[in-house]
């Protein structure tokens, strides 16, 4: 009986550790100091929609124009006020999100418990987008370009070094590309967002498994 009680306490300790560590990691910042506040000439925004997050930036800034790297429009007269969001996620779920509870449950298990192919979703906006939550941070030109390089490097490319587009969603104005890396419980959409923000010296949580953890550490300066 004494051995049984010891084993139960041990299992409870393991369970508490498994639950507590992600919570602690979500609260603790990677940086214990604040970066100098920058102007909003170059701003990086993060949008939260439910569990997921994505990076939002203008199509064009004085130092970077995504129209030079992505075929976004049918003509060259697109407004410079347009915005793009970049989100990294599990390929099947991203392109064909489940609608029924049973599909959502089985899809979530597949996406979280096994390594799965990933995708980058590029979504276009005529105006500044609105989500469950969105925060914007001003960064230096150098950090802005570093983040753009991170996003560029996330695209999977073919033998001709071209980005691989495989799907469109006209209703949401989204384009889907094959992405580098595999999606899993330890490497989800929020981990990708946090890694991108870290390259731009924007504070992120130690463990960014949920979008709420990322938003908790962002200070909306723009």
C-alpha cells in the first residue's frame, strides 16, 4: 500500500510538472530587458485568432516590397496601403480546416502528435486587418529586414529556387505555399511566430505554444 501511494504521488508530480512547465514558460520572457522604443515607420504586427498567431506587415515599406518576391496581384497598380499576413501551420489543417467536432479532434491529434508537412499562408488585406487581438511594435530598419529574411527563408523552394504555391482561397484572399519544417506539438504556428519576432529583437515567451503567450509579452507601441 505504501509503494502504491508513492507511485501515485510520483505520477501526480510528473503530471504537475508537465502542466506547470508550459505555463511557466509562457509567463517567462526570453529577454529581461526592454529594447529601445523605435518609431512606427517600420512596424511589425502580430494577430491572434483563437489558438494561432501570424505576422502582419505592409506590402511595401521604403526598404522592402513584397511585390518583388510574391506574385500578389494581376496588375502593378496595387495600393501601397495593403497589408500581408504570414502564418506557418500544418498543411492539411491550414488549407482544409475541419468543420465538425470529430474532424477537429482527429485533425488536432494528427497535427500535434505526429510530424506533419507544413505550409505558409500569405493573406492579403485591402486595409489594416482586425482579429481577436492584434498588437504592433516599432522596430529598427535592420531588425525589420532581418524578420523579412526569416519569412523568406521559411518558404520551401523547388530546384529553380522558386517558391512552391499549391493552393488558393479566393474568399479569404489567401495563397498557400509549401514551407520548410514539420508541424508538431513541439513546433507549431506560434513557435514559428515567436522565432520570427525574436530575430527582430521583439520580446517573446520562453515557451510559445499558444498565441496568448506571445501576445502577453508584446507591448503595443504603434
